[in-house]
């Protein structure tokens, strides 16, 4: 009898230890890991172009066009792709612990319209595709990670679209501005945007202090700030690509024709030409302009190895060209996991 009681006591002790250990492991596994610095989740150019590709370390996280734009990962230089989520995703961001994205699972077509992007929730998962969390369950778009906060455009029927932020653990949700300023262009704790209501000047917002200031008085659209230079579409000159030195205020028109979208990497700018449509590139000083492929293209996303883009009338087909060497354009054919 005593042996039975001892066995029962030991069994209870072991069970309690197991439960406590499981609880501790669950707590440690589910606890949000915060960033120690103002890490930025993706590049400005990628986020302006839908944030469909995001490079982090030696891994590429992307919306797979061959699988209803669901979230996948693969080695940055190519290789087999792995499905991380069944969500259809846009505006992908990443830090050392998590992937963040806006999702839309209402349909599986590839209509990249404003209204479709406007029906998303804001989500977070680990890089292995586990521990899914809804950070913000309201419609969200143009998501950008700055440190431990996600800045995004929030929509509701009462206030329409405005700039919000929420902590990566889902707490501290608040309106930052009552205007739908694009939240794409970031550097450290700073966010850069063009005015909408009274002007189209270029502004900076110090997200650490909440203070904003005017950087350049101009008629600008979708600025990408790189060091002390801002690249933008010049509204006064029919949306031609331009740049301004933010220190000297010296400006330069870089293209002779209107463009629809652009992105930059290193010494090159890639842009979709509107007149005689084509995907083109040039040096950041405006020299060596060249046409890469004829057609109307959009969603120009860039990693350290490739420039990805899609043709406007072929939403499920992406093309890519190397960021160095000859600009050979090929169809991007990622693998698909069932």
C-alpha cells in the first residue's frame, strides 16, 4: 500500500513538473520578443510597390504569384520555396524574430486594387510560419516596421483612412495623423512622406519624439529618402522622376517622360515608363538610361540579387532581372507547396 501511495505521489509530482514546464515554455514561446533598436522592416521602394518581396538576412520572404500570393520563403539567391502561411499577403516586413504583413483571404484572385488592399488585417508570425498573431484586426495597408511599432494606414467608415501605429505585441494602438500619409519611406526612427491636404512638400516625422518638420517645399509624390537625397515623382512636371538634395535644395529632373512607379537599389533606379510603356533603368544621376522590356509594368520590388516586377495585364506572372551584370529579363517561376 505504501509503495502505491509513493508511486501516486511521485506521479503527481512528475505531472506538476511537466505542467509547470509546459506552462513556462508556452509563456516563453508566446511572449513577444521586442527589438533593441529602430530596425526597419522593408525598403521604401518595395513598400510603395506593394511590399510583395522582403529580404532579411539570407532569406527572401515573398507573396508567391504562383500560389494566390500566399506567404513563402526561399534563399535570397534562389532555390526551393517554402510555404509559411496560407494567407494572401501584401506589405511584408521582417525583423530578426518575426514576419509582419497585411492579409486578405476573402478571395484567391489577384486583383491588386486599392479596395482589395483596404480589406486586410495586420498579422505577425514567426519565421518558421508558426505562432500566428493578429496584431490589428481592422483593415490595414502600407505597413512599415519602425523598431517595435508598425505604422500603417487604417480605414474605418467614420474617419476614412488615416495614419496609425500599433506595437508589435498588439498593444498601444493609436492614431498618429488624421491624414493617409504613406508610411513607406523610413530610416531608423524617421518616417518620410509627402503632404496631401494643403501641399505636397516632403516631411519627416521623428517617431521617437513625435515631432515633424518640412524638408523640402515642392510638389512631390511618393518620396524615397536615401541619405541626404530624396527621389520622387514631380507633379509639376507630369510625374517625371526627380531628385532633390535636402541640404542644398538643388533639384534635378531625371526623366523626360511620365513614370508610373519606381524603385532604387545601389547606383540604379528602376522605373515603369508611362509613354511608350516599358520597364527601364538608369543610374541615380540620370545617366545610362536603358529600356529593359516593353510593356506596362508595376509592383517593382528589389532585393540584393534581383529586381522583381509584373506586367499590368498579367497579375499572376512576375518577371525578374539581376541587380548586377547584364539586365537579362526572365519569368520568375517559384515552386509551390500543397
